[in-house]
C-alpha cells in the first residue's frame, strides 16, 4: 500500500514539475544586418572604322557598344579619356601609325555633336544602375579629307566609370 501511495504521489507531482519547468522563460533579441556596397563594372567592344578613304571628302563613321552594370539605385558617370597618342586631347583625338596620326572624335549622341569626355557633370554620360547590364553606344567619326600615309592607325581609349 505504501508503494501505491508513493506511485500516486509521483504521478501527481510529475505534471506539476513539467508545467513549472516549461512555464518559465527568458528571452532576448539580436539584430541581423548586412551592408550592400555600391559596385559598378563595365565592358566595351573595340571600335573599328574599317578602311578610311581620304579622297572621298566624306567623314568615316563608326560606333561601338559598352555595358555598365551597377548595384540598383547607384548613379554613375561614364568618361572616355583622350587616348594614348601623343598630342591628343578630348576635343581632338588621334590614332597613330608610327609617327603619323589620323584625327578622329568620339561622341555620346548619334548626331555626333556632343563630344564624349572625361569630366563628370560636364561631358560624361550618366545613368542609374538597376542590377542589369545597361547599354551605351559610343559614336565615332574620322574627319574627311585628311592627307595621311597608308598604314594601320590605332589608339587606346580608357573608359572610366565614376560612382
């Protein structure tokens, strides 16, 4: 009989002990955070004018594409420098073949009236990133009637993105 009473007491106390252990809690909070940095990248294709025929008296035109990819909401400016040929400037770019030069220009509009330079807020192209590649066209022109020796003329332009 004593054994039965002890079992009944044990069974009676156990639910109470369980409720008591689960009835008490403690809590806190913590912050989850991350920083998303503004990032941009750019890719560009070469601009090949093809053959230049100086006797035609007509400018040679060409264009190429670049793609800018920036973090959504990131504003940017794309600039093009004067190139690597000695004596070149933003307003008078030059391709070289040895010591010979051929003048050309790069523009941000299809009418070829706005010279594409490298000063943000002045002569660069602006945009706002959306996380996807955004196309920009570079329009080029070789001035007509330049008298230059035959040869392969080239220049290297540095494209810089400011963001």
